[in-house]
C-alpha cells in the first residue's frame, strides 16, 4: 500500500522538528518510504497465521541507513481493523 509521503513528513516535522538528528551518525537528512510495511511478532522464525502485525512506515537516514518506523495506524493511514483483512 502506498502512502502520501507529504502527510508523513508533515507529522515528522510537527513532532520531530525541522532537523531531527540520526541517533547513530548525527546526520539530519531522512527518506520516507512510500510503502507501508508489516512488522510481525517474532515466533522463533515461524510464520504464524493470525499473529500480530504492526503496519509501519520506514524512515531512513540518508547517510548511515539507520531506519526508524512510524506506526501507520496512529497516523490514521490504516484502520486498526484493516490489518487482518
């Protein structure tokens, strides 16, 4: 699922401020993914049908590639009930 990155960037500027430093390298330039990805609960490497899924948007430092994730449900981009559809 693609997202409007301008909505995510607007949220980040509002909550992080204009120049959020990467916690690893101190760089202040980030890329925002256009895709929502799923983070799944770990089950010793086994895929569990119906397990917990957290729809997230990756935010990546353009210098060192450290990634952070923003919850797509809390941003209002995915309905909480949609994750199991």
